């Protein structure tokens, strides 16, 4: 499986990013535009996720539903909701999107061995202290 990573430009926090995506999702299909269709798009569509970089860390992911056409000959990366918090790992910022191999992708945050989910704020705080 293959994923993409992208900087959450303008987002101040994970909650702010989630709010922005929820507003855009309510307005219609949620998508991002890019100039070029990823060459490995078949490995990503319906299986992979877009991992968001915030403050030099991968912090969340949005499922990638597929790819489509956008205005002006651009490509739409179609995203699903909800935004899923992941265990933060360091990632340098970059322009546009980059491939992210499944072996390098962080695991979803807050699911313990018992299967119970921690509250998102608590899970982030524990991860920031390297306790998760």
C-alpha cells in the first residue's frame, strides 16, 4: 500500500485542520488539486491515505477515495472523512505532495490494546510526551 503526505498549510492545530476539512466536506466532495496525476495512483486510490504534516510532524490522515478531474486541467485528489489522528512522527515540510510508503506511515492514535479509544486531546498530549 502507498500513501501521500502533504503540509497542512495555514492550519494552526489538528483541531483547526479538522474544522477546515469538515466545512469543505459540507460544501460538497472534499478534494485537493494538484498539477499532475501521481504515476503510482493505482496503488493509492481507495487504499491509501493523505497524511497531513503539521509543525514538522505527521499528525493525521484522510483516506484517499480516488482521483478525478479538476478545473484548468488539474487533478483532484478525492478525500474521505473523518480525519484520523495518528501517532505523531517527525517529517520535514515539503512543497506539494510526496509518496509515503506504508512501512513509514504512523499508526492511528488512541487505540489501545483493549480496543478502547483515548480522547483525542489526551492521546496527543501523551504522544507529545513520548508516552504513547
